[in-house]
C-alpha cells in the first residue's frame, strides 16, 4: 500500500498492484512454477489497472518477457532474469509510447527507453540479486 499511496505518477499504483497481487497469490516458499503463475496473475492485474498491454512502451514490455522466462524455468533463473529484463527494457527504445505520460510525447518518445520499463528491469535485477545471492 505504501507504493500506491506515496509513489507519484502511475508507477505507484501499478507497482502496488503488482506486489499486492503477488502477495495474495504466492506462498511462503514458492517453486519456479508457482512464482510464474503468481507473476502472470499480477501482470494481468497491472494490465487491468493501467488499461494497457505489451507493445505499448510500458513496464509490461519488461514484466511479460520476465514472466515468460520464469515460466520456461531452467537453471540459473536468478542470473538470467535480469538479462531478460534489461534486453526487454532496451527494446522499448525504438517504440512510440501509447500509454502513460510518455504517450503525450507522441513520436518524440521514439528513441528513449521507457522509464517504467527501466524501473521494472532494475526491480527484477534487485530481487534476483537478493534471491540468487
């Protein structure tokens, strides 16, 4: 709730929705499959809250590929997920923002990384750093 109430712009409510939904969906010691299911549910909640989807130059353009990699599983997830997130954030650079504050820039949003995508990549890296190390 602190994120929802104190972080400015759309990020607070969106990250608050993500983490509150995760908190409701995930157990105390989840395996990768449970984490992937919970993360998918949380992403759906963020999509509904932000009335957005992937491909619109938002945090979802990072969260969705991270969820897909988490669902695919495999070894070294804590090392691989930050790379997936960073690459996905970089992939927003050539996109034109369609949602959020950056959408007001129109074509001028092309050529810059989406701030929500960047902050999502940083969060993924921080969480994986704690869980993996």
